[in-house]
C-alpha cells in the first residue's frame, strides 16, 4: 500500500483573533510605528526602539532613539490618535486634550558598537539575540491561514463602515475571532467551514442590541465571509457581552507589543516572542521575522511544499544567522534537508542583505501596525522570490 493511499483525513478546529485599530494595544503599536516612520523618513539609519503606554487621558512614549531627525512627538501622537477615531473623551480618549508624556533616551553605546563598529552595510550585526519564525500555507492565495485572514477582514470592514458613516453607532475599539473546521491530509490543511464567529464592537448608547446584531450580520459577516464557509450549524456570537459602551484606554490600558499573535499567523506555526512595532530594521525581531516569512512564502509559491515553517536565530553583533531550520509538515516530495539547501542557496539571511533586499529603510511601518504584518501584497516580504534549484 502506498503512503498516499494510507494517508488518513484528520479534522480539527482552529481559532484566530484580530483586534480593531482602536484597541488600546493596537493603538500603541500604531503610535510606536508612526514615531519610527517619522525618524526613518528623515534619517534612514535611525536606531529606534519606541514603546507606547496608554491609559485614561494619557499617552506615554518611552524607549531609546538615536537619530538625526527632529521629530514633533506631540503632533505624531495626536495625529495618530485622531486618525484612529478617538476625538472625544466619551469614546475613551480625545486626541485634542490627552496628555502626551515623553521619556525617550539615546540608544545604548554598547549596542551601537556591537552592530556597526568597523563593519560594512552587508556585515552589520544583529541588534540583539533571538529566534524568529516564518510560516506559509497553500490554503489561501495569500499563503496565510484563513482563520486570521477572515478575522482581519472582519475588523477592516467594521472600520470602513465606521469611517464612512454607514454604521454611526460604531466606536473605535473592538475584536473579532474566527474558529474554523479544518481537514488535514498528509500535513496540508484545508478549511471546510466556519464553526464559530465572534464580533465584539465598541458602540454608542441608545442603539438596541438587536439592531447592532442584525447590521453586523448583514453588513459585515455576510459581506466578508464567503457563503461557502457558512452553514446552518455556524455559531454566531455578535456582541456576546450584550454591551460595549466603554472602550479604548479608559477601560483597558494599552501597551506596544502585546498583540504578537494577531500581528503574525493567528496562532499557526510558531512565534519567537519578539514584538515588531516601534523597532527599526536593525532589530532582528522584526527584520528577520519578515525575512523568514519571505522564505516560507517563496517555498510554497514555488510548489516545493504545501505548508512550511522556517526558523532563524541570531546573536547580538553577529551578521550571519546562528541557525536556519525548515519544517515542511510532510507536504513536500523533498526532504527538509533538501529544502534547507535550496533556502541557503537562494537567500542571504545576514541582517544587512535582508534590510537592503526588503527595502526596510523605508517609512512603511505604520501601515503594518494593524490588520497583520503578513498576507498583504503591498509589502516587499510578501513578493515571493523566484528560486533556483
């Protein structure tokens, strides 16, 4: 009996979540990346590690920045908060009146020495140690898990209906969550149906629960989720708390870097633990995670495997990765060692070449800070490389 004949179908449930632009943590991510973009736009070699904290009526910037740029932090914070939609204290924050505190210092001299002292652009060292993962799957054209794609798309649709005034009762905060039933055969996964869908939206007073649930179903769920994935057994929890009147940092403190699973693969694959937002590309937490995704997507798009996980690891001051690992879940005709050889022959995974090839000295980071860093064609790491093998 052949291996393919012997393969058994396995069914399982998997859940991913996404959060709205106005979620307190996501707002902090966007502010940190807005600060980063402002520095990189004026000084592409700026070294930025900017954290943001938000609570009632207050935004705090803290961290380390070494840059030639002159940046108006008050303006950047207020413009970002305004764009998200916090324009009145009744919504949880008001960009016009909130206090903006700044506690930023220079980057540690020892880190600067380790990264760049006496080194060419291609041989700059990693800004820290760490491990990063890239994941790709052929279940969608974007090579992303459908659970996280749908969760992001639901939030994006809700935000568009808030911005264009279609649903005037919407407010900036919110969350979505999608549980799908999957079929697994030979390591590859295929989404079958939506098992459970959760939407919690921040809203104004004076609107009935029934009206909000109906409009969320008609104008969000049915517009976003392909009908083939919805059936009579799909469970919907639309505003399961019954009310979500108090949102934003007034109800829940925000902090940069607390939505790392939302930012990546929705729980699929693996995560090295490092956050992205507020970090310039000398921080391998960000740049090497983007490179690992680039490698993974390139392998899947080349038809070398149907699903893959790539791990990279680095040490501070060293340019080459300490280790590169490839796991194909049994979805390739080639061995994992053969795929690793293809990766090593096609990708230079030193930090300098990653920054150069992916154009990471461009001010593109604020747009990454909501709706996921992966699965969006506008980013360089989402353009698969043509592999030679």
